[in-house]
């Protein structure tokens, strides 16, 4: 089992617009099983959090409050983008390389995840089988990027990620893939 904790940071140009929250969580890989858990804590009152809806595939979730993660084989430019709305709406896109060949990933008919929102915390958890998108023999290393888009009630948007290497928020930049999960925990 390989487990890593994370803390997201707001994009610098948006720091003054960023809500007073912390976004933390963990990713874990155990063989073919991948899991991710997010926790947003702090003052959520200014964030526009979509209410519960029928879980369904939706496009352009990044235009509202959305938690995202990206998975890519360690030795390939290919990657997948996962969009998760606290409402239960979701989508998965595959890319051949950096922003090239985008298409909805047909391997998923549903993406069951748990989302709970309270007055001072939003939690979201997802587990998925990597074999759905990766070859039958899982790659030894999977590169992971974790990010979030927070839409404020005043209409402004705050972008959060593990790192912001470019001059603008760009979650697709492979330099944002800062977590490396192995099929077995690496020996130190």
C-alpha cells in the first residue's frame, strides 16, 4: 500500500480572492485500487457549493466548485482528468498528451463517490479500480495531480493545486503531477 497526504495551495494571483479555507486530503494505492479523500475546512459560507443532485455525468464542472484529480502512467504522456462536484455530478476525460486528444472516457458509466457538506467542512471520498483505464498489469508508478476549483458566491473563482508552475492556473501541466504512487510502497 502506498499512501500520501496532500495540502493544496491557491494560485498566487487569486490568493486575495481565495476563501479562508484549508484543502487537505490523501491519495492511496493498494494494487489496483486507488482512493482519494478531500477535506475542505474553514469558512465555507462564501463558497457556492452545489446542492445534492442525481449523480450523473456532466460537462464543464470546472466552471463551478469542483474537486479534480489527474492520473497518468509514469512513463507516458497520457493522462485522465476526473471532475467531482459535491452535488454528485462527475466526469472523466482522457488525453493522449498535454491537452491533446481530449475525450470523455467511456470506460465509466458511473463514478460513485461520497460527498458530505457541513457548516465548516466539505468532505469527498472516491475509490476506483485502476484496471478500468490502465492496462491489465498496472504500471509500477502512477503520477497524480490534485486540484480544486472554488466558485465564490460573488462569482469569483479560486484555483487550488499541489503546485502552480505556470503563469496561470494549469492543472494539466505535468509539473503539477507531484504525487507518485507505486504498486507497492517504495523501499527507502
